[in-house]
C-alpha cells in the first residue's frame, strides 16, 4: 500500500498557494463584450484596439456608440477610466459609465458596479445593493459574479443549504474556466459540506482543472489525493510530479510533502539528501516535522552539510564546470598524429613571428608574477 502523505497541517485544510487569485475577483478587462459585429462594428473595432493596447483609439471608437446607449461601449470606456488606461485614472467617471451600462443589463458592468459598492470607492459602501447587482450579473453569466456571490453566501450563513447554492455557483463559474471556482467546487464536494456526503470522485475532475491552471493549493491537494488513492487508484508517479511543481513555487507545505515523498520513496527513489533539502526549506518557512527532524539527525555531519548546501543553493542550480568531462584538445602545436586544426596554414616567417611573440608574453607574465611576489613579501 502507498505511504500515506499527510492531508492537513496543524488541523488546517490545505491553503491556496501564493499565486492564486484573490477571493474577490475584480478583473473586468477580460469580460468586456464588444457586441455583435454585424450590429456594432465600431464597438468591435474599439475592443480590438483595447486588446492591442491602443487605448486612446479604443476610446475614440467606443465613445460615439456609448453616447448612443450601447452598453458594451459604455463598459469599455468605464474600464479605461477605472484602470487609467490611456486616460487619467478617474473612478467617478468609470462608475458613471458602469452605471449606465449596468442599467442597460450589461452583466460585466453590473459586476464592476457591485465591486465599487463593496469597496466603497467613489461611492458609499452598500453590500445589500452590491448583492442585488451580483445576482443580476451572475444570472447574466458573469463568471466572477458567480464566484463572488458564492463566497458571500458561505461567509454570511455557512449552512448546508448555502453551501449547496455556493456549489452550484462555483460550478457555473468553473465551467467558464474560473480556476479558483473549480478549486472551491472540488473542496466542497470532497468535504460534503452541502449535506450530501463526501464525493471525492466527483470532485477530482475540478481539482485537476484547478491544478492545471497553476492553483498551487490544488496541485498540493491533487498530489496528496493521488499518493493516497483518495478518489480511486493511487498514482505515486503523478503524485510526485504534482507535488514537485507545487514545491518549485516556494510553497512550504508542498516542500514538506515533497520531503516526505523522498524520505518514503513515493513516486521516486528514496533519497535522504533530497528529503533533507526540502525539509530544511520548509522548516525555514516555519513548517515543522518531527519525523523528518529525526531523519535529518540520523544523517552524518557531512551529509547534513551537503543537504544544507543544496537548500542554500535553491532555487539556483549549481554551475557546472564547462570543462568537466570535456574531450581532450587536439595537439595542434606539435601536429601530432590525429591532430586537426581549422586555422589557415602559416608561412615560416609568420610561424617565427608567432613564436617570438609567445616568448615575449611569457617573459612579461613571469616579470609580473615576480613583482607581485616581491610586493607581498615586503608587506
């Protein structure tokens, strides 16, 4: 049977990695919709300019349509002002354009306006109004609104019913490629927080998608699941690969679990040196492990020093000597048997001149060495 890899540390569930997105996802640039090309060609051109970084051109093209009430153009202009792209940062102007587009039913604008209400930027905070807008935006298919609405539902009243609703929203958002939502859905399914029992097999596809999207927490959890066969047959090799990817980001929990894998030979050959290296890195970040401490203390002083040196070099790789194991140079000077030279043939005069120059250089080098030695002896 596979060696069990710990699922939790200090009673806490696996945390998201440093590269994961914020709980409140507020990016609006990717969600601006240009409208149908046959109806709003100007907006599509504006959106194309926006995507290529020609922000003033985007503004010039979108403004006429926005003034005629096109919500997609209004949202694009709001985005420019909210981020200060090509124009001065102006949250009031951004909010005014978002409001117009939101009233016209633009789901992206509704989400952006909700974020302003939640943050209280250029407007008084109003969570109730923000929730109404998030509901509308989520129904309109906005993935970020679906994700945030699910988070709000859990935070306000964590019951089986709210977890069930949150799960549905996370799935909707995840189906649109939101990796954080995929990870959240996997966790809810695995823990059975919706009252329907733990369902790791159902959670596994979402967890894999989140891991493939570089959510470090998902990579760690997937590695643990595959090592222990949580949602099916164990796959130690895949477990080791996922944990290695997570550990390479500098996540201490992943580094600790990778050390365990090296120590126990899970998905790789046993290697106490690598186990010690990753253990040192995890300990430096404050993650203790008494079992790995004992392994480290049993090592010889020389091996401990070697492990410490490897940890100090990480993430840098030791520089390999370029001349190590290099083939011997051909004997060009003597023209020995098998010698090959790509230099052009020299005349006798050239050869004589070259030898004289070599002797002169050697003499100068010798004199410099003597001078340096003499100066050191005087000191």
